[in-house]
């Protein structure tokens, strides 16, 4: 039997791989980056655990999948600018990526992009950027919409057309660590669309004793404003005293999709999935929501639908 090919090694792609493996369906996973996890990356330095991507999440999300990954005690409290009940991963959000990938035994291909998808002699085909062509029993596309649009131009032209103007916010993720006495808690920013959210924690799993970690979304692009200038402006606005102990600035071009915030998002996703040929599934935050739980569940559902397709 030909393998199922998963395009994208973020949360949804890894979740799909785990489910295919559970169903004893062989798979290959292609990821354009040299690492798995998409925009989720964590760093442990000098007692701080910094996230370069998503940092805090709603406590009441469906976390029922964590115990099977050995992460039942992985969440720690976070204080939020909007007074929401939030949590973060004690070892950084990359804990979840590593747990999903830990026992996978399929084939993984890194640093490779897909030029187009098609069909030939009753099988799916993938044209790789290096000029090779693969075939596949079925496809799970867990790539961002702005990349999937190009892939689907031949296989599903109407789907490609609908993904063409898919929008993303321009949010830079910033982490700044301070000695607790040097940063006002809670930090107060003047309301401004340039800082859509911020949260902080002094959890001993995330910061050294006597320190606090601030995580913000900032609408300043590092390619337009130097990272040092972004940190300096944040420092000025919160009227912190001492200098930051540690900082990190990251920008991911497709990490903050806009459509999931719209009221008709679910209906539009259903319409998109209705344009897919049998044997092809979509999964990911661009199509199924921004929460980690939604992305993991989307990968599982995609794999289950492909399993049903192969049986039929």
C-alpha cells in the first residue's frame, strides 16, 4: 500500500501522524523547515523558559489528550492583561511538540517544499521543489493556507482560489524577563492596537526565584524595527526600573491567521473541506481554530477520515 503523505510538521501534522500510526497506516511527513513544530519553539536559558511562539492558553480548553502524552502535570498558571484564566506549559510550549513526535516511526523529510499536488493513473501525486515526483495513497495537508493555495491550484482550483487572499496578522512575539522588584506587577500598558495582548508569570517552573517573565504580542516587525528597539520601547512603556535580565523576539509570518477570529469561520471551513477530492484532508489552525486542543483534534480527525477513505 502506498503511504499517506502529511504536508506540514506542526501540531496538526504531528497529531495526524500519531493517529495514522495508531491505525497502522504507513505515512511520510514533509516539513519545509529543518525542525518540527511550526512557530512553536521554546528556549531554556539562565533559569528562564522562553517561548518564541504561542505562550499562554485558556485553562478551560479541552486538555484531555495531555495524559496520554505524559503531560498531565505540564500546565502552570499565567496572569493575563484581559483577566482571563490562562495557563502555560511548564517547560515551554515545545513540550507538546516533543511529546507528539516522541514515538513516531514514520518517514520524515525536512527542508523540502511541495510545488503542486495532482493525480495520475488513479493515485495522488506530489511535485517536490527539487523536481522529483512522489505518489501517495492519500494526502493530509497541514500547511498554512498561503502555502496550500499554491499546492492546490491543479488538484482543487476552486479551493486554491478561496485560499488566495487568506489574511494574517503581523504580530511579533516578545519575551522579557526582569527581577521582580524592577518590573511593575501588574504591568500597565496604555491601550494601543500595537500591543494586542500580554501576560506574565512568576511560576518557579518558568522563571528563577525573585523574577517575572512578561510575554507580549507586538505589532512591530523585526525587519522594520530592530529587536533591541522593540525591547527598549516595551521597557519604557511599562516604566521598569532595572534592565531586562533576558529577552527574546520572534516573528512567524503565518502564525497569526485572521479568519479564525471571524464569526463565519466554521461555515467557511466546512465549505473549503467540501471542495476537497476524496482522499485529501485539511488540518491546522488556518482551518480549525487557534487553540492547541483544536489543532491536535483536527489532526486526529484528518487521519481518521483518511483511514475511512482507505478502507472504502
